[in-house]
C-alpha cells in the first residue's frame, strides 16, 4: 500500500517522467530505463515534448496568476537516487514542465513576478512512497481518463491495457479505479488489442499510429463489424485473417493502379460507422474491399438499394399528397407543376405497360 506524504521539494530534485503516457502513440515510443531518467538529454527531450502539448497557455497563466497549488503535484522517489532525495513525477508532468521552463527563463535573466520566482525554489508535492504500481496508474487514470486534462483515446486505452494485462485486473476493477463502466473498459481494451494486432502485421505495421485509435474503437463497438471480422473476446483478436488484412488495407496509404500514392480509403470513425450498413449488401461489400474504388461507391450502392426497397412507401405518400389537392388549387396549377404531374403520369403509364407486356410474355411460354 502506498503512503501519501505532503511536503515541499526543490524543483531541481523533481524529474519529468520520460515514459509519460502522453508520449505513447508518437510512432515507435521506446521505454527509457529508470536509471537514465536523470540524464540531461533525457530530461530535455521530455520537456521539449511537453512544450508541444499546449504549455505556452499554461506558462502565461502562471505568469499572470502565479502557481496556485490547488492540487499538489504527485511524485514518487526515483529508484536510482541512492542517497539523494530525487523524485519522478507521477501526476503533474505538464505543470512541472512549465515550472522548469519558467525557471530556465528566470536563470537566463528574464524577469518574472516575485511570487512566482519564490515558488521555483520549493514545490508543494505529495510523495507516494511504496511499490504499488497499480496505485500510480490509477492516479494518472482518474486525472486523465475523463479528467482535468484528458489524454487522447490511445493513451487512455493503453492505461486500461496495462491495468488489465500487466496487473491482471478485471474490467470491473479497472473501471472502479478509473471511473469508467466495465463496458467502456472492455471497449478500450478491445481497440488497443486490435491496434497491437495490426502492429504485428508484416505488411501494415508501419501504418499504425495513435490517430487510428478512434477508428478501431468505433469498429469494435459494433457487434456487426466484430462478427464480420470474427473478433474473439477469448483471444482478443480478429480471427479471420483475410478480412483482417483487408480491413487494415482500408486504413492504410496505398499505391493505385498507376503507382500513385493515395491516402487511406477510410480516414474517419464516421466512415467506419457506415460500414455497418454496407455489410447488408454483398455488392457494396465487394466495392468496399476494392481498394481502387472510393468509399462513396459502396455508400451509393446502399442508398440505391434502400431507395429500391422503399419505393412503395414513397408512392403511397405521393398519392396521399395528390389526394389533398382541391379543385380550386388544381385550377391554379402553374405550367411547371402541370409538367411535373404529366411526367409522373407518363412514367406510371410506361411502368404499367412494361408490366402488362411481361405478363403476356409469361402467359405464352
């Protein structure tokens, strides 16, 4: 069980976490060994990455309002500190990075408000002392899975994966720690596992990025798409190899018949949602899986099929509307309106004549 101790710690004694969950999904993110956390280049790289995560706004807020520790930064002892008192950020990497950025400005001679300079010497923190990694992960999850500064979908799903897979927690246990329902935990777990399966694909692994997470999430929310791709909750994988690879091809850049590089056929979760309707029509599915045909072709087939199936209800509605036209209104019809009615009459006559001809042919056979 981790002990939580509020205290003040010098900013220089706090290390940014180079394995921050925010960094996961940035291409092939490799884990930095704990013993190297204190190396200047490792800390510089972590600070640089965090600066790209909207720290300019937070920096200006600190300058204008000061550092208000409504919630203390959470740290843990650095495992390789030896006799030194050095800590690693568990929760609050963005705030810590902003303070380090401001301290660098102050050391370079840039004037900062006095009350902010005073804070740079000693930061209010909570020290988590213990080896309960689940507690560390849960604190990050509570803050960032639906919390104050939400992670992206991929990072949140990775946390769910670590709690379920590495710590062997049930969906209910993970949900209680992160404030999610068991159903939502399973959705995120499925999507992460599906992305990892694509990452293992010899042909498509290079195209896996955290931007694909919403597409996998949407696909695996749908029972119809899960069934189509033979998803199994026992193996947490797609078990139809051919369709699985075809699905990956829809999400990946490709070269057309002329050798020209093309964007992926499917690029949004809304298009994934449309696949549910495409699966009802065999020809539309064939069009969907033809990488050289646009996704819109499959959708057009579905809409055409729907129009064909629904023609009788539309005719009934039209008859009802025409039946409500009074004598006076019919005498005041404009030429364009009369032309439309004549077109309708001609079309009806043509359809009826075709039907009668087919009936006579059938009778003589």
